[in-house]
C-alpha cells in the first residue's frame, strides 16, 4: 500500500465486531458467522501510518480449520480520507478432492477488429485448487444461439470444450472471437465440472473498427517492479512483468531481466516454465538455474516463440529460490532421522527392570537360604531325612558296645540335623541328599570294616565266657582217707 499524497495518512482495518453497530434480530446470525470467520482471517499490520511517498506491505492470511467457504467483510478506514470495503474469502477443501477456483464470474476478452481474417486466440484460465485431477466440459448451447442470431456466423467459439486440469495447476481454455459489428458482445457460458457443480461465466468481447484505438484494460494489476522488500527475502528481480508487445508469427522476441541476491547466504535459483502446457511451449529461459553468492547478480534471458496462429498470451513463470545453508541443514537432519529409523528397525532395547539381589549372600551350603526376591514362586515343603536308629530297633541280646555305638551315632545325627537349616530350593535339596548318601556310605563302610576286624576277637571272648559258665573248671577229685585196721 502506497501513500501517493503529500501528507501522512493513518489507516486501520475494522472487522465486523469492531464496528459496534446495532443489528436487527434477523441480522444477528450473520454477525455471529462473521465473528467466527474473524478467528480464521488475519491482517498484519492491522493499523499504521504511512508517510508521503512511502510504501507499506500488508499480509493477509487465512487459517484452514474446517471444510467450507468462509467470507468476512473488512472495512479499511483512512484518516481524513475515504472508507474502502474489502470482501475476504477463504475455502477449505477435503484432501483428495478437486476444487475449481473461479475467481471472477466474468471474463473480458481483448478487443478484435471487425472483419478480421485471422482473429487471435484468447484464453480463459481455470484453476484446480484440489489434490486430485479435475475434468471439465464447456456447454456451447449459448454460443450456438449467438451464432444463429448472427445468421450462422460464429461470433464466439470454444476451440477445446473438454479437458482435464491437474492438481494445483491451470488449464487454459481457448476461445476464438470474430465480431461482425463494432459493439460489445456478452455470452453466458456454463462450465460443467465432471462429478461436481456447474459454473456460469459471462464472457464479454468488444468489436472495434480498424482506426479505433484500443482502450481496454489488460486486466493485470501487478506492478513492473517490487516496491518494498519483505523480511528475510532472498532475492529481487529487476522487473516482475514483461510486455513483449505485438510481434509477427514464427518470430522470436527476447527480454532481459536481472536477479540479485539480497540475503547474507548463498542461494540457488531455478525457473519453472511448466505452470501450464502452453507456457512450456512458447516460453524459454536461459539460464534456467544457477547459484548466486551474497550480493551477487546475474542476467536472465527470457524468449517468446509464438505459434503459427495469432494468439494473445498472458502467462506466468515462477522463479524458485533456495537458501543453500538451510537446505544443507535440512538434508543433514533428514539423514539423521532416516538413520535413527533404520537403527530402530534393526535393534531392540530390553526395558525390563533388573532383579534386585541382596547385597550380601552367604553362598555356603550350610547357611545359604533362598530369599523371596530371588524366587517369586512358592516351593514345596522341605524333605526331612533322618538316619538315626531308635533304641527300640535293637535286637534283644545286643551287647553293651552295640548299644553305646548306636546311641553315639544318634547323637551325631541329631547334631547334624540342627546344623542344617530347612532348605527351600530344589537344587539345595538335591545336594543335601547326595551329601547324606555319601556320609551314609562312608559310615556303612566304616562299620563293616570294624565288624570284620573286631568280630573274631569278640567271638572268642564270648565263647570263653560261655564255656566257663557251661563247663566249670575241672579240678582233680579229692581222695578220701580211710583207716585200715588190720
């Protein structure tokens, strides 16, 4: 926005809630809708002051929250000046759907001299703002009626009534306008979107005489040069609009523009001429890509190669700029992210908590006892083993030495039971049983050896004692003395 006056001017954008108007009951619903739409639209800055001859850039933004069409009337109020009503409009489309964006309900063709043998081809642009391909069909019933009204002369004709528009692309529908009279023609042309609605466009065409000057507006409001640089802008063009003028067919016209790097980093530029199928056929850029250092400039040559038939071109080409430092940082971050995904896919991490063990555990078999922290399942009750022989099992008639030996063995086994605590672990029970068997085998071997060595002696002593009892000691008989008398 530029202040072309000689005094400073203040401006302010007023939204419907800022107007503080008394609305009727029937208009309250529209006020509520405008209040909801205010949350999605934003203007920066909302107010300010512009000095004489200065220019200020304004940014209009729309937040796509819910599907549908949102409209918001905004009042631009100038201090000591007029008030301008702006109608803001925003559309949100579901992913995967096509959306024909009709900016205007009318389209004005360039004036054509009446009685021309080769009138130029003119184009109407249809933009697809959705994510899927869109097919269209131009209904030529109204064009046929116009032809009948002019005694069979085709005043206006659509050269390509059907076609397809790629996502986020523009299709140029060609029209041929051949006026018979020096007047303005108006035709309503319906455009059917396959699988969607029908939009009616009013096309205006003016016929002029050979000596009449063309005063029609070209329909473009884009300035030739950018007035104010934006924040963090990478580069600037010496001219943003090029007029090739009138040129004969099969000729080549060239224009030169300069691109300058206004940032502090190196940038890369690339020209995109594939905005429309027609643009890539008649426009060429050299060089189409390159790198610029900070503060450097380069020359760009743009050429127009018209076709064999006269046509009026209104084409857009795009210069794409890339900050090399940010692109390198982005590629580095992307590589790290992909490496992390690959590492996560082929590796795994154990997240279970480690079992808690006591700080000090006596691992000797005599004092080791399993704790609940090491074994979360309950074990069976312990198995008691006793090798002590009761005294009642002794056979009658056993000797005192045997009784004494059995009593001493029972005492040893009792002490051994007291020294061994109850074992709750299966492995410990197995070791205990094995140890008991070894001790029992050693004790048995010792007893057998003792019995083999000591039994003959005990047997001899016993026989001697028994023989003394059964056979008393033989003593010679006493001879009786008798007196013999002679």
